[in-house]
C-alpha cells in the first residue's frame, strides 16, 4: 500500500508533463486555446479521479481477500455436507447392498450418482483454482526431473488407459543432464495426469497417446500427442478458459468439470512456463505443449539446491501500452515496485507518439534540455486494441529509426506464436508477477540490458553530464555511484564497456576490477579508467582487463571521454571486443 | 475385521444414518451414534458398550469435534479409543490443524459409502 502515493504523484507528473507539452503547442496555434485547455483540465480531473478510485480499490483488496477466503471455505463446507448424505444414500442404493432395484430405477440412480460425483469434483476444482489464483497456494519448489515426473504420471494413468484400450508411451529426447528443473512436483504431476486423462478420454480405442520430452538451452519442452478427434482452430485457446469445452455435451459425457485445463494453465504459469494446444500436423488429434523454464541457473542443473523464484530488480523506463486501464494499473504497480520507471499509453497511436517523443527527449533533440530524460528501455504491448492493433503498432515502432531499437514485449491472451516477428518477448495473459518480471528482465538483458555502457562515478553532477552526452549520441548508458551498485549492475548482464573512476565511496576501482577479473563474463571487459589519480605502471597493470584506456580527469574533459567511448562502442561489435581483449 | 463397535458422532441426522448403514452393510460392524460431542462422550464412556473407534464430525454446534476430542483425552477410561475426524473442511490449513490435535486420522466428506469401512480399517491398521 505504501506504493500508492507514488502512483498518484506519478499520474500527476505525467499529467503535468502532458500539460506542458500541450501548452507549448497551443502557444504556436492561436486558435482553440480555450477549448483545448478545458478539455485538458477535464482529462486531468478524470485522471485524478481515476487515481483516487484505484487507491481506494487497492486499499479494499486485502480486506476483500480475507472475506473471500472465508466465504469460499464456508460455501465449500456447506455444499459438502448435504452432498455427503446424497452420495452416501445413492452409493448404497446403487451397490445393490440394500436389495434389488428395478432396472429403470437403477438407471435413474446411476444418473443421480454420477452427477453427484461430478458436482463434488467441481467443488474441489473451484476451490483449487481459487486458491491458486489468489496466490494462497505457494509453490514448494525443488529440483525435479521432468522424466521422473512424466514416468510417475504415466504409471498413475495406466489403469485408465488400459480400460479405454489406449496405449501410452514416453519418449525422452533431452540429454540426461538437462531434464532437471525447479518445480513443485505435486503440482506438475497434477498437470501431467490431468492432460493425460484428457488425451485418453478423447482418443479412440486402439490409438496411442505419446509423451515426448525435449530441451533447449533454457527450457524444457514436453508435449502430449493424441490421435483423438482434435480441437477446432477457434477453440485452441478457449479450452484453457474456465468452463469451456469443445462440445457442450462433453462435460456430462466425459465427466469433466470444465476447469481442468484452467487449473493446468494456472499451475504452469505459476511456474513461469507456458501451455498451449496445437492441431497435429500429420494426422488427426492434438498436441498439448508445455514449456517450463529450467531456472536461471540452467548450467548447473545437477545441483539439487532449491532455487527461489526470481524477484528481479529492474531498472529503466518501461512504456506500458494496453487499452484496458485496469491492466495498465496492475502492470505499472508490479513494475514500479521492482524498480522500473513507467510511462503508459492507452492506444497504439499514443504509444508511438510517446515513444518517439521520449526518445527524442532522451537524445536531447527537443528544446527542454532535461538531463534526466532517459530513453525507453522496453515497451510492453497489448495485441488487441481498438484503433491500431498491437501488430500494427509494433510494425510502426520498428520502422521509425528513433524507436526501432526499443525492445518490445507482447502482452496478450494468446500464447506465443510463430508470429513473434519483430517483438523480443512474450507474456501471456493472465500472467503473474514473476512471469512478467522474468520475461522483461530477460529481454532487457539480451538487448544489452538497461545500458550498454556502465559509468561508475561517485560524482553525481559529472555522471549526469556524461550520461546526457552519451544518450545524446544514441548510446545506452547507465550509472553506478558505488562499488556495490556497479557489481549489482554487472550481475544483471555484462555491459559492453565500463567507464571507471578509481575512487568510490565504498571501496575503489581496483577492487571492482579485481572482482571483474574473476568473473568469466567480465574478465575481458573494455575499460576506460577516468580518474583524478596519477597512476603508476603497477596501478595500470592492476586496472587492465580487456582493451583499457587511461584518461586523467585533470587533462581530459568529459566531452572528450564521451567521444572516445562513442568511438569504442561503435567500432566494437561485442565478439570483436572480446577477441581484441584476449589479444591484449 | 468383524465384531467391531464404532461410535459415530455427527449433528447431521442424515449423515449419521448413511454412515451407519454403510459401515453395517459393508463391514458388518456394530454402530452406535450420538448427535453432539457431549452425548458422544457419554456414549463412549458406557462400560457395557465401549466402542473400538470413534468417527466424529468437526463442525458441530456446542462442543465441536476438536473440543470433544480434547475432553475425551481428559477421561482416562476413553482416552485410549482411537478417534477419526470426518470433515468437509478440505483445505490444507485445516488439515494441518487437525493433524496437530493428535487424532488417529482425518477422513473427508463426502465419503464413499462403499469404501468408508476399509478407509477406517486402513487408517487404524486393522486387518481387512
């Protein structure tokens, strides 16, 4: 809740900024000033009211959660009590234990009995889904083998498969050391048995259901292939929604609750993974895909230590574009808590305009010479919006030189498709916080992080000037004022070049270079040492990593350093820089 | 295992009746019932008809299941009788709370009338 005042002040800040921009425009046009100002005032008033409403809503949320919790628990108990009597009575009657029943009556009893079972499963599923989506069923993560879990699920389902006359098989194509991942084994098992049960239910007798495991560098892929009647193209996504079945009669005929796949998706998303359905290419039937991340530390997969879910600390300016104000507020809140700065756009048109203006501002091309204006680090983009769609917006962003370099993460209800196109990342709605943050973090890191140049400088004034200069030249750069900040920033992903002052408040440049030398990813980093200190030959030797330049603050002006850095960054593509570093 | 006597404590008449019939019909056990925790303690303490196990509801007006269980533990004559809770509360938090009481086991409603007796036997380690 402490974050609320900053949402409000942020909204006001944006409003003031918009007011400023519009005022400038108005001055150049003499006509219609009054009307536009009125409209602007109205808009300001509306945004204030909206901020107030959201503040109120957030405050109510935690109370509501408690009430909802108790309500669900009570309702579930109250429904179960009469069901206990019904199920018991029907069970005893149908068993024939109490004497023979007329065949017609027996059939009625069977119907009543099987529908009672269905109602019980439904109550259990609703309760399960509710607990998961409210985050009250936290994952108990540990290192698991996907192969072992799949084997266990197959063993569980053998009886059902046998009685349906269906063969189930498991193929593992992933290398032995890449089948480990961080997961809650009970939950993953729940997903696998549910998917297998679906596949068996919808397959004709005599066919085969096959489970295949594959892996790539970061993730595990598991697919369940059936030879059933298949899912129509327009239902491939809808089957994951609550109470959606391909044919309305399916629920009663197959005894499902209509919640199984919604529960699966919820569990997989909680794990930061994805689940989707595809028609088989080479025949009838469906393939259910599961993609599961093997965690950030995919390389030491053999280690059994539990890895906590990522709580990534981000930085940089993120533009959130979605026509649904509710989603914008939630996303912005989540990102802001984790250190990002936010801009919002309610339409594709607005996003393009805001991005263009902000990039121009960051590059110092506008007259309001604001040294703090930073470039947009990433754009989160909804696909289905009135006006310009997400795809069209993406295309326009990528066509304009000013905005082409900004990485875009698609936020959509549809799962990632082949059409990822020019986007760099994808988060499927509804998403949880971890999924959003990890995907955004991944995209920011792979696109060079929040900056390609890291400036380590304790003098804030000097740092501001230099950052401004670098941004102006179109170089992404960020700043660390202390040794610790520099280490943290490097851990997020190696920059392309580091500008380093040797004197730091919590240590010195020598310790930073010593630390970097021990990091495989950093030991050949190009360095520019920009310091007051007169360096001896021994000092220079200690400070050298990759290609290293020594510049003295007394003799070299910041502007010259910027020019040198610009030259270095433009000349060196990343691999070249590393190669050169090795030769040095 | 035949020849067993079970005390069912539940405030719902229908559930008592169904559970009793299920245990009689499937396992041939002798059933006594009580509709409140208080009556349950009295019934359990009757030296002539002491039950071999008690199946007890959790949510009851007056003394609820856990309270009744604790009261039973204060009476040395009935403290040794294994108690199974039969509950419609299925959430993890409730289950952990029940496990902490020291009862012999927890079974869930709605139960299957055809397997209730074998569930009880299994939980108590009785031969089936």
